[in-house]
């Protein structure tokens, strides 16, 4: 019969409770799949002759795996849980652990073993000898202990505890022995001065070759200080900028990736998988962007950490940023369409020192003539009145971007990064040329003023939006066409940022960002609380578009007045529905007028602008 105290169990009692019953496992909250096999466990317990006392005092996770032969981690943890349960029930184990702790105590609390004195006599019996055990102590330890005793202060002052650091900068040789020690021995330096100078030069060269981490150098003095959210955001931005600027395709080449842009493009085009690869790497890029945002959010949640811990977490961002940049690079390679004039030749490519590739523009002279012929058979959903040839020339001049924005279009933001799909295409858009007069057999729609035109500007094409003039749009207060006109003058990178934010951030978050950004404008600040610095240009672009919508003007070229901002903030606080309507219209326009297909063919009319001409005389 099994005794009540598990400490007194025999081998058979222990086997009966562990191998032939499930009560202990159920009491320890062990699931059925983690319960060890009873037959195997019984054989091992009998072979090792494990009693209750041995099971409670000498068995742990390591012995369960090695001695009892249970490799499964779940089963080992189950037995450990049972051991903890039995230890709590056993009085014998409690007494054993208490007595073991008392025996281990050293009451004298010194470094000398307390051993009874042993007395012995020599063979003659004339002299008694006393044997004493002495524990050896390292010399350096004893001397340093004496030195620490000399540094003890009386504690009378408030900051006396800092006095023990006053001699910390002295050489170690001063702590070894006092100067008046008669046993002090002089240490002779056998090293040659020339050799020491050479060693110093080599050490200096090694320090110069060591790669510098500007982020680490900036935060080194504040390693022990607690950081607030803004400081953590600044460290995150510095690490992201550092990893982004230092990334090169050669890093992927070291991992065994194939990095021949010409061969990669030709292989994909020959296999007919180029468009599938573009979509694949776009999805990869979005995934890594989302993962980077999640990692940054995790770092921001650890408020109160010091700079050292934050930097340790920021090192996890390097791999994600590298994969995100590599996906951008691959999208840029596969995005360029083949040259229609020379089907046998692949597009020209040139690789710079950082490994990024820039593509040349393909010739479009033949396509341009065809498009000009098609323009004669379309309906312009946004053309103003009296659209003569001379006025259209003036419109083209008026709708052209400012010199500053033109420079921004021609100069890439980061020469080391590859352009995205729409960035390569939109940069090659040619300004609309002087339209060719329509043939006599073609039917053209009569021009209508902006006031008479139906409220469907979202169906207009890029070619139609180019002919809109800012003066007409501002006078008519046509906020929808104002937004389209402002989008038309943005560069391709900003358009893709807006498209991505509509898809990933969502309407609700974008609506919440508008009041916060307006408050930042009114305070004339450049930062928002809790927002990463790399996300600020995206939020500012969306907010300026909303200002164009609300005030019906181009606020990418001018700043709104303070009373305009105050009035807008008051309206938003009162629950104006305009932000929701603006986001819906912006999402629609990005799918129609500024869709990827429309950006690839900017001179092509939209489907709503094409007139179907019948051959019947009726």
C-alpha cells in the first residue's frame, strides 16, 4: 500500500503512482499528449532503482533525459511538474532540504576551513606536533582586499560613497604593493622602445580600419539615461537611414543571389514571367514594409529603456531593411517594358558604383503620332471654353510645373536606390505637344466650360487634366479638379506613396492624421508626437492635398495662412464630413485617372472619353 509521504515510497510505490495511474499528471495539469509512456518509464525506474526519496531529491530535467531516456521535451517538463507537486506534499523532503541547508552553513564565515585540531606524536614520543589545515589565498586578491579596506569611508557625508572611486584611475601597479614595502621587487622592462612604437602604430591602424557606427557614437554618452518616446523615434530614424544608405546589391551577392540585371531581365522576358515577378516583389516589398513598421512599434512600446537596449533592438531592423531594399531593386529591374522599335535588343542598362541600375527612355515617336490621331476622336471631360489652338498652347505653358518642381522630377531622391515601376514610367512622360487638327470625317465634341461640365472629373485622363488651368479651377472653386491637378504635378514617388498609404494605412487613420498635421502646421513645427520621422513626408503630402481640397488652391507652392488653419481646425472639431469625402475621392482617382495603366500611357484617353463612331449614314 502506498504511504502518504512520497519521500517514503519504494520503487514499486513510485511505479504504481507514475506508470499505472494518471492522477499525479492530472493534478499537475499535464495534458495527455505530454504524459510519458508508462512501460518505458517503468523499465527505466526499475533499472535505475529509483525510490521516492531519489525521485524527489536527485531527479531533474537533465537526468530525466540522460538516465531515464526520455528525449521529448514535453514529457520531461511533465515529470518536472509532477516532482514539484510531490515535493510540496512531502514532509520528508522538507526536512531533508532544511537539514541539508543547515549542514552547508559556515558559522565562522571566514575563508579558513574549521577542522578539528589533530595531535600526533613522533616515534620517540618526545615532541607533540599540531596539524592545522590552511586555505591558500591568491596574493593579488588579499592585496586588493586590503586596498579596498583603506578606501572605506566613515559615512558622515551625504556623498561619501563616491570617494571610493577617486583612486580608480591610478595604475594597477600602485595597488599591488605599497611603496615602503621592503619586499617590493623592481620589475625590469625588457621591451624595446622601437617595438612598442611599432605596436602602437599597428593598434592605430586597426582602430582606423574598424567600421564606425555613427548612431552608436551619438548615443554613447546617454547609455544609462532613460529615453522618452521622441528620443527613441530619433534613434530608430538614424538606424533606418544608416541601414538604407549603406545597403548595396553586393550584400545579396555574398549570399549567393544572381545579380546580373541584363540576364535576369532577359530570362524573365523569355519565360514570360516578368509581370508575375513584378507583382511578387511588390508584394514582398509591402510585406517587409509592414514588418518594419511592426518592429518599430515594438521598440516604441519599451518606454523607459536606455539607449543601449534600444540600439540592441534596432539591430534587428537591418535584415528587414535589406530585404525591402532588395525587393525595390528587383522591381525596378523587371519593370521596364521591352523596346518596341528593336524587339531583339534588350533595354539599355547602366550600373553605378552602388549597384543600382538606371534605365534609358524608349523611343515613342511612332506611338506619339498614333496617339495624336486618337485625340481627335475623344471627349474632353474637363476642357474650358474657347479651346483654340493658341489658347491650348497657353494652357500647356500655364499647367507646366514650377522650376523647383521640375528639378525635383529630374533629380532622383536617392541615387543609390532603384526606382519603382511607376517612378520609371512617370519620369518618361512627355509634355503634350500641339494637337493635330482632326480629319474632316471625324466627329469632335464641342468644348464646354467647367461650370457646364458634369461632376465626373474622376473619369478624366491625364491628357485632359494637363489642359486645365489653375486660374479657371480656382475661380470656379472646383475642388475635385484642384486635387487632380495637384496630383498631376506631384512626382511619381509621391503618387506611389499616396497609393500605398490608401491601401495599407486605411481611411480611418488618414482622417485622424489630418487634424494632428494641421495642429503641427499652426505651431510651425516639423514633428508630430509618436510619429517616425521617415513617415512625416507621407503625412504632410496627404495633408497638403486636403488643404488643396478645402481651400481650392495649390498649397504645394504656397503655405496657408494662420486664420485659414484655425478655421479649418474648428470645422473639423465640429465634425465636418469633408475628410471622409476627400479620402473616398482620392481613392477613386488613384484607381482611374492615376492608375498604373494610365501612368504608362499618359496620352491615351480614358474609356469614358472615347466616342464610338458608327459607319451608318443614320
